[in-house]
């Protein structure tokens, strides 16, 4: 090769990354094509963040392709629109954006000196009314009543409870509750935050050591499904989140 593959900043953007290289001849490029085709699944996995897409890529397609180059035409893609079923177990509207509340695509453990438990915190953000998805149930001034997780009910003994850290005001505690047997639904009921309290707030699941959210959450490996509910409980948008 005349120049090996390296990042090219002039071709990068918020939704694309490009690496460029120059072959000595078209014959050399064709000789590398078979190897490149074998590497495509690996490149797709790297670009998507793993064998299951990173939560940040929810709703996107990840594409790896050669850029308008006839010397080595290659292309592969994967959809990051992953199914939410069988959660939650109710007839509410699960569409993202119908409520002003969202759950960050990354949760994290709080540093603490407690030797017996760890709090895993899910950051809450808000969206302005102008960006909300129209629906029959959503309202820009609604309250965040509760959050539910798709979770292994057999691990209920590992969960000590919840701590709520609003954007302003004192932290409060909630007991953990579960849906009907077999629904695998962990509930933090009675949050009742306004939009102002929720914007930048944390809802934290306190687990007894050595357990982590990987032991609790069901669905895709190392990820959690969480659903926010409004006051009427007829809006319940679902978000996918992974550990930061």
C-alpha cells in the first residue's frame, strides 16, 4: 500500500467516521477484497458497540461501506431498532418522546463507602414540549409517576430499595415492588416528580453486594429496559440503557 488506513477528519461528521488508505494498484485492492469481506462482521460489531447495538444507537442503522470507490466495493449494515416485547405488561403507549421525561442511555454506580450495598443510578432528562411526539396520553406538564424495569423477579432479595435524587430538594427512599408473578417487572412507584424535579434527577436502584444490574435486568446482555409512566399510567415510553 502507498498509505495505510487511518482516520480522515475531513470526511468525518456527527454520524459518520471515515478511514482512508491508498493501494499501490487496483490489483492489490482486489487481492484485499476477500479479506475485507471477512472482516465486515467485525467492523459492524465495533461500530455498533458490540454484538448488540449500544443504547445510544437505538433507532439507527449502522452501515460500513466503501465510499464511492470502485476499486473495492463493500457494504454491510445492521439495524439497531431492537424489539421491546415482552415488556411492559400493560396496554399503555410505549412510544419514546410522548412524555417530557427520558432515561439516559447510560446508568452508573454511585461511589460510596457502604460495604454491603451499591446504588446504580439512572439519570433522568427532559425534552421541551416542542419536541414531544404527539399522542392522546402525553402532556408537557405531566408528572413522572413511576419507573419500571424488565427485571428478574427471582433476584428480588438482592434489591434493597430505591433512592430518589431530584434535581432540587432532598433525596427520598422508596421500597421496591414487583408486578404479578411471572411478569418480571420491578417497580419504583410514587416518584411523582414534576418536569423541573426530573430534569437532571437520578433514580437509583440499591443492590446488595456482590450483585449488579447485570444480575437483575432481563433482555439483551449488559443492558436494561426501563419505562417511564405518567400520572394516568397510559403513557409508558421504554428506553434501553447500559452501564457507563
